C-alpha cells in the first residue's frame, strides 16, 4: 500500500475539565472592587497512530523502485533520458509490485517493553491551571473612569499516568539539553573550526529525577490599566469638536499570558524517542536475493524490541524524528496597548478612530538542534562553509554540467578530502544548485568527512521553545449608525502591519528555517493584511410600510482586503534548518517584483510559466505579465553575506465580495410573524483567485493561476443563492 501519513492517521484527544470558579464584587463609594479565581483540573487521554510523518502503527509498504530498490540499467530502454530515469524506475517497480521499504510505528509501554504491532501511542495525563485576580473600577469623576487590576496565573506541566514521556540528555553527563545553549555552543564551535556533536540519549521521565518534562512558569503576573474620559464642553471650539458628553477617549495597556495548549504540554513530550519509534526495512529482499515483491509472502517487518534506559539511538539515523520540549520553556506573553476616540454625531451616527498594538514575546517556536552549521570555518584556510558553498553554487548554477571543472574550494579540499570540491559537486549537483543544505550534509558530507558535522543519531531533533516574537500595529476607523428611519449600518477600515519570524511554525510540526538566527526570516506575517474594509447594512424599503404587502427589506455585506505577503521561494533547506519539516525561504530580489495581477494570454518563455500556455491546455493566466523577467529578477541566498531572506517581497491577490439579501416580513396573527428571504453570496459572481506557486524549483508553473478562492460557505460554487423562511411566535 502507498499511503501518506497525514491523510491516513487517526488521533483522539478526549479532555475532561473540572472548574472551580468564584467571583466577588464589592461596591464602595466610587469604587467597584472585584476579585476571584478560576481553577481548572484537567485530564486528557491522548491516542494517535502516527508520529507526524513516516509511519503508522499499522504496517505500511511503499511499493515501487525509489529510494532503496533499484532497477538495473539492463532492464531500462536505452532511449530513456537521464532526467526521466527516476520516474521510469518508480513506474517499473510499481508495475512489478516491488516493495521499496516497509515501516510501522512501534510503540512501547511505560517500562519500555514492546507493544503488539498495531498498538497506537497512548498517554493519560493530568494538569492543572490556576488563576487569581483583583481589579478596581474607580469613577474618579462623573466624566473620568479609571480601571486597574492584577492577575496571577500558572499552569502545571502534565503528569503522565505511566511516565510515558522522555527527556533529551547528553549521554556522557546526563544533563538535560537546553535549546539555546546547545545551538550557541554548536555555533561558537563552528566559528572556531571545531565540531560540536555530543552523543545524545533519551531517558524516561521517571528515571530523570524530575516530575515534569519542563518547569512550571511562576512568573505570570499580568498588570492592566485603562481609562475613559468623556469631555464636557458647553461652548466654543471645544464644544464643536468634542460636544457636551458626545465624545469618549479611551486608552489602556495590559500584559497577557497565553494558556498552554495540550499540543505543547502533552503531545510533544510523548513523541520523544523510546515510547514511539519508526521501524523500517529498506529495500527488502526475497529468499534468492531478488527484490521482495507483493505476493512473495508476508511483507518483511523490523522487530520491535524492548529498550533500556538511557536510550541511545544508533548512528545512521537510528531514529527518524524526535519531538521534545525545551525544559526551560516559558509561557508566551503579549503586551497590548490601545487608544481610541469615539464621537457621537447627528442622526444616531457614531464615529470611532483608534490604534491597537500587540507585541508578542516568548512565543512558541520550534528549532532543530540538527541545524547545519553553515558558518563552519576551515582552520587551515580560514574559509567558511558559506563562502565555499556560495562560490561553488554560483559556478554550478551558471553551468549545471560543469562539476568536473569547478574551481577547488579550500573548505571542501581540506575537510572533505575523500571527495574534494569536484567530487562534492558531481555527487550533489542538484542539492547545491537548489540550496538543499540539510540533504547535502545529512545524506552526504556528514558520512564522508573525517568527523560528522551534525548528529547522525536522529535526523530531525525537534525542540519546542519559547524564543519567538511578533509585532502588530493597527489603525482603524469605524462609522456606525444605530437603527432609525428604517436604516442601520456599520462600516470599518483597518490599516495595519503584522511582523513575525514565520509564525506559522507555531501552528504545525514545522521547524524554523534558521534555528541559529530566527530573525533571518523576520518579516510580514503570512496573515498580514495591510488594508481591510468591511461594511454591513439593513434597510427597510419604503414600500407600503405597516401594510400587508409591505415589510420588505434588503441587507448586505461587503468585504474588501489587500493581498497576503508572498515571496519567490528558493527552497525549503536554504539555511539547512530541516530535511523534512522545513518552511520555504524567499530568494533575494535584484529587480522589481510587481504585486499580483490577473494577466491573460501569458504563454511563458524560457521554460518559465509555460504550463499556463493555452496551447498546452493551460489557463493563460499568470500573476506576472512577464514571468521570465520576474524569475530572473531574484537571486538565491548567499550564506556568507545575506542576513535575511526575501520574505514578503510582493503581495498576492486582494479579495472583495458583495453579499445581498432581499426579504419580506409579514405579521400573521398576534405575535406570529413569517419572514421569507433570498440570499445571494457573491451576488456579482466576482472571481477571487488563489495565489499561485512562485517556486524557483518549479519553473514551468511559476506564477500560473489555476484555482480561485471559495469559502466553505460557498461550497464549490463561487456564487451561491439560497432561499429561507422563518416563523417567529
């Protein structure tokens, strides 16, 4: 069976929460005093049959000649082009039922004894959260109110019933691995030309002398203060500007702490090495030494054996993935500030202007301890890997077939002498051209150098930390009309900017592109929208009001926004941040990159954007008028010189949509009223396109528009019309 883990996995997270809540309010003079607490006692039973990628608890065989099973050259037609050999091998192997590999997720109990094949990963955890607060609303004057308060809270790490959590330690000292210190030591050693690659080990939490996988953060003190002032001017310019009790000026600040999710606290510690392990048989063979085929008998499976503590994964990636929490992780926090001015006008209209700022600190981010040390210096020549790689990559990108004649670089000659520069170029041409640093090292240089630069026990050393930051600043204006004269409406506009370090990493199993320098990806958030306008209204039509054939009304919603940030993707291993769980990094602009636009009749040229050619059944639509020109207006990252990637260098498609409703409300008898309506979502059938791919490694589809943006409410239709009836009694 060929199966993708993400599509076939099963996960269950039943959570029981018992809450004890008490609030007290005391009015004394001009003060309104409040205090209280909220205690949550939580029990979660977590089940999953996967370890994110790579395997399921049910054995899975990958069919086809691919990574481990090969098709002899004698069994290939001579006319197969070199670029099609891999595709031919895969199809040939699939047709014959060749098993390329077999794997399953092996699980163990709390004593590290093997469970039967097919048993999922189970944990039963208890954790508690405590919150206490005190606040005061003080009406200093009839026109001035001050609110201030303090909240103190903490959340305990989970305690797993059978101790099914593992901690990452240094084998030789038994000390816990700290993410910041590990990466700092690895970087400092690389800059000196020394290798930092200590042997790592995993120990069950019950044998660690600790009760929890990470420490409780007791520093969560949340102050907040705000004020509201209603000016009262009876004459003069101030009266015309602010009115007499018609204006409210508000401002405030608060420090807020996040509530840790069970993904951070329960799931990740459970996915460490020991209790869940991907076991595989690569390139299995039959009794006569031939590739194993479907139908030859039971598919060969690796044996799940008991483990002893400490667990030391074998070299050659005895473990594919390791997920652990930094023992020094802290609770994310947000500094929030706002200032607003609200003015009531004639006609039941209220106008409001305001500013909102949110500044996240200590945000959850995931780093890879197996980050490639691209700053590694050759002690003999003083050349860094980044300098050597940049020079070699420039030559191969200019002449992909010229590996045999590239200029020797001291770094490769001295530190990888078995291959030298030309040997490295010949065996890793594609990785070098595309900047796949993780694959270059972890599947190449680390195995042929005198000493490995990275850890070869575990491919991905995922550690959840709290090193992230974000900044949001937004200005908004709102115009609101309360219902009168048959009309009510709201209209608001926001101008804002959101910046972070690939905040999407927080929402997935992905890793920072550069764990050494998180700010190398600091830029517009993936969900940053510069301009947003929303409006809605209800209008009673002036047709036979208060009569049987009256009661007609129309309502609508209009939304418009500018596009999301976009970049020209160079690759997913540009900094060497991850071989499997990386995020794309943007290439560096060298010329203008226009924002997305719908350009028709684009056929592409030079192999760029050519899949959109109508002659090849393409859409003819591209976000760029000249995709080849834009493709050539960027360069790939230079490790030795660039400090940041080209993130958010242009904007994708904006969005706008108009929804309308027409209805009639009829009074039947007494308090009974019947309302019928016709609603049209995207009544103008306006097309909103999805942003297409702009990846340098997918030149043919570069910028080609193929899909449109449709909300879940619209199902598969860009315009949706529905009829409804409602009876009130």
